[in-house]
C-alpha cells in the first residue's frame, strides 16, 4: 500500500485521472495543485485528515472522491472548482459542513 507521494507528482501535468484509493495516504503534497489537467481524483479509503493546499486550482476536476478517510472538514477552495459534478465524502467524521447538509447534497 502507498503511504506517501513524492513532491514530483506535480510534474505529471497532463494527467487526467488519478486513482489512489485503498491505500494508507496520510497527507498529499501541495505540488498536486499543479495537476491542472486532472478530471478525476479518487482518494477514497485512505487516512487523509485534510486535503492539499491549492485544491481550488484544479479547475477541470469533475469527480472528487475522498470517502472513508479522516476528514472533519472540507476546504472552502472546493467552491472554486466550477467543473465539479460529483463529490463523495461519506464515511468521514465531518464537522463542517454539517452532516445533514452533506447527506442532503445541498
């Protein structure tokens, strides 16, 4: 299982899909904000307690799956991703936004 990613992951500028689910990632390098072609980011079933700085720069992301991690809040930067069509967050100890909002999808 993968426990960390190198900072050089940001050099994969043409990458469109990244699936790193079912690993043991505890954090992500901020260089992921350079993956400007990314359309799908699947990070489900890891150990993430927060997401990387600069997430809002990934304007083409349509699917973000961070379900079954240890996230207790979602960054406000998510609102900057206009292309985002599907956000999966189930199975996290969310404090913000409140669970009823997450469950209702509003």
